[in-house]
């Protein structure tokens, strides 16, 4: 049994990336005069608002593509869970999770809703997906439970036969009580439970008694691997190269997969690798706003923050 350990180093990766994104987006919003606000707290986060036909968190043509597809536009209505305490009131009376500059869902849609992202075929090839599938966001994948029931878990994106879990500044892949995870029908068929990382915290500790592991670590990954198995799909974790802690957490789950064919269908990809095969204008946007991929610069190497660059 693998005991998960929370270390200051692991926590630092997420904190440092959040800090970098905050600085980048503060400059991005001010330079391009984008409608935005700062969240409350010691480390304010930039949150953008729609402004006519534009939204500062998205490349203009990507935002238009999202608005033109109702199934994509519905994601813009996903409520920001901390808005009531972390953000000021706005004219809309509503903050979306995708308004946040730290939103992995917004980053995912920035890439896969871009009108030219699939044109040259390189994204299809990198992902190992047959050409022609339309991205589906927030898909409810059916994961069988014991006794005939099912968990309609939300998957960040499905692209053809590939399920994708996207991460950016999230701390981890969450933990879950062992009895809940072990209630999935295919749990023991798919995983060697002795190899799965567990969290040793227990209420018994405060009473001075022996502590026992009560939770599985990286529950989202366990659940999505089970979703891929039940739906005959592949599964990819898409995360930032500046988050080696998330990559390591994924490898710990992959090594516990008993079914060889399923393990081969599990993969990891970084936003940086993906940025190498997207259209140049999207790659430049990702470089400036997120620090992903090539530097957003002029030929002489200096920074070009002109929003007109994206509208050429």
C-alpha cells in the first residue's frame, strides 16, 4: 500500500504557478484594457467579464466560436463556486467559473474551440484520435457502481474515443473515502488496490489511537480510468509542465492499473507539448497569457502586448 505524503515542495508548485498567472493576467488585462476585476484575498485572481462580443479570458475568435454552439456556450453558465465570498457584485449578477484566469476549463476551451486548431491534423496525431470528432465539454460519463447503479461523473472533455481531465492550478486530484471508491463495479478488475496511494489521516489520530488509511488519493483519476474502461475509451491527463507533482500523481495511479490494454490507453500530455502543434496566433496567446509555449515576442525579442495582434 502506497502512503501519500503532502510536502511543502508539492504545495509550492501550485502556489508558484498561481502567482505567475496572476502577474501575467494583471498585465494582460491592463495592457489590452479588458473588463475585469480582482478577487478578494492575499493573492487576488484576475476574473474577466464579457464585454460586447469579447471576453478577456478567451481569444476573440474562440469566444465567438463558443457562442455559436449552444452546447459549448452552456459551459459559460457554470457558476463560480466562491463568487459570493471572493468576488464583488457585477452588472450580470453572476460570475462564471470560466471567468477566472486560473480556470483549467477556460484554458481547455481556448485550445479546443479555436476555429483552426484541427486544420493541419497535428493535434489529432498528437492525441491519437481519429479526425473529425467534435469536442464535448462537461460530458456526463456513466461509470457503473455495484448493484446495478451508476455514477454520472463529469468528464472535462471527450474528443472521439478520448476522455480528458484538464488541470492548471488545482492543488491535486482530490481524495475520497475508500468505501465509496471501492463501490465502483469494476474497481477490483481494473486496479490493484495494494498499489493505489492512500491518505493516512483518520479521526482516531486526535484521540492518540493508531491511525489507519481511510481515503484513496487522486480520486478523480481513479474514477476517470474506470470511466474510460466502462466506455471503451482512452484517457489523457492534460496538465502544465510546471506541475511535476500532478504528473507524478498520475503515474502512481497508472502503475496500479492491472489491465495492460487499458494502461496503454492512459496517457499524459502537457499544455506546452500541445502548444507546439496549435495555430501560431493561438500559440502566441497561450504564451502571453499563460506562459505556455513559445515567448510572445516581436522579431527583435521584445514583448508585444498589442491586442491587435490577435485580431489580424
